[in-house]
């Protein structure tokens, strides 16, 4: 019979005080196993007697851990309520970050280059205002000029969103380690120093200024004041439950910029000024709406860390607040269209489409699920933003063709 191989020195954890006379042979058997000798006991020992005599814990004291549960999340017998051990930072193995040199990764993470949704949210108000302002320009802006302006705005949104993230993380470098979703950010985990992040932010702001200088000169005077909101948003999280409103003032600034970018003078054109102001207010409401859903992902950690948000303030009535914000957003959007002289394509496509998209999102989103909140935050950007853009673009093209035909008849 083959021998059972057991490392020499293996000890049997049996105490003589716990052994009954009938279990002496079992003790002897364990002793032989420790020497690598396999023998059968002369008299069998029942399972019940063995369990009792060995003093093993009863089954009700055993805590099973399924294979799908991480050992870091499993509670121990000694401390059933012990806290979960945070997972350590793991370098990216997929996506754009995995293809960058290791020394570049913290800086790319700082500007969230692997999470572009924030860039899209910053870009859509710029696109809205460009499409709404195009028919108001004199002469009416051509599709090529609209496309060029929209492209410049996207470059600016990409750079300035990264700068905003850097400023936010500099403010929050002592708070982020206490929030599950943010504890692995570069500053929070010490991958880069505050001075390095500050220097990098300066470079981004200079690049943003370079983009801004490509627009007509009035855009410079309209664009620079937005930096005050960029810098103040992280501070708002410490003093008010409505930092999303400050974020809305920041992210919606592009709703004004499209008008001077296409040569529309807001100070002399009352209709354009009204349209820009109403479009800006509509986008502020939209920003508060989607960021309230986003804030629900961190609601527990924010409460522990002392971070304020509208989600914490109105947790029990979130869907009612979201519905109210959606009504305000659509109402202001429609009013902006009326001021700009928009046609049926805008009211049906942009206003009607956005109302359906927002109503569907508010109804379906599960605010208690981090995964679901994230899905709607990411995809809601394209569903709502894309719908509004489509209606505006369609209205612009119809009016441009009508203007073209009118010029042809006059010639």
C-alpha cells in the first residue's frame, strides 16, 4: 500500500485532556501519519465520536466563503464585523492607459483621459450654442464654418475638462483617500506630488488659452471668467449641499460661447442674448440632473467623509427632484428656441426628444445601484445630448436651405 507523504515535523493538534479512551487509537493513527506511515485502526471510530473527541468547532461556527467572494471581503470567525480591506492599486492592463509609458500613466489618470464622458458633457453645451447661433449670424454661418467651430470647441473641451479634473483633485487630495471610487487617483495614492499636478495644470491652462485664441477676440472676454467657476466647484462641496449647481455654472458656459464664436454680438442682439441666457440656464439644470445621478454612486462614502451633495440632501426624493429638473430644462430649452426663432424641427426633435429621453432615464435608473447609475450617467450623455443636437442641426440645415433659396430668387 502506498505511503501518504506528509512533511516531517507535522504535529497533531490533539490534547490528552480532550481524548476519550476510545479515541486513543485515533491519536496513535495521527502520530503514525506524521511519520509518513499509513495504517488502518483496528476498531473503527464513528464520525460523531471523532468530532466530539477531537473538539472541532461545530458546523454552526463555520462561515462558508464562496469561490466568487474575494478573501479580502470575507469576514473572519474572530471578527465577524471586521472592515473590508481595500484592494491595492493595480496598473491598467487594458485601454488607452495600458499603452502609455508608466511614467505618463499618473498624469493621464489625473485628466481622466480613459473616462471621456466628462469631456462630452462639457462639449455638448458648446455644440448646442453653435448650432443655435448659426442661423442668427449675418450672413448665416455655412455648414463648413459650423463644423470648424464645433471641432475647435471639442479640442477646448478636452483640454479644459482635464484642467478642471486636475484642479478638483488638488483640492480633494486629502478627501479622495476616504472615498472608495477615488482613493486610487494619482494624488490620493501619492503617485505624483501636488507641485507636479499644479505644474501640469498650468500647462493645460496655457494649451486651453491657445485654443481660445483661435476664436474671434470677443470669445476671450467671454471665456476667461469661467475659470472662476472651475476653481470654486471643489470648494462648494465643503460648504453647500448643492455643489452640482456650481458645477452646472461651470460646465454650461459653452452654451454662451457659440454665439460670439460665430460672430453674433450678444450685447447688440437682444434675441441672441435672450437665447444664450435661456440655453445656459437650461444646461445648468441638465448638469444638476445628471450629476445628481452621478453623486448617488458615492453617497455612502461622501457622508462618511463629510462631502456635501444634492444626492445626500434629497436622497428620499431624488426622482421627484430629477423630474422637476427635467421639466425646467425642457422648458428653458424651448424658450431659448423661441427667442432664436427656431422652427418645428427643433421643438419636435430637441425638446420632444429630450423630454422622452429624460423621462425614460429617470424612470429606469436604479439609484441604489452604483453600476446602474454609472451606466445612465455615461449613456444618458449621448441619448439626451445627441437628441438635442440632432434637433438643432436639423433646424439649422432647414433654415440654411431656405436662406439659400431666398438668395437664389433675389439674384
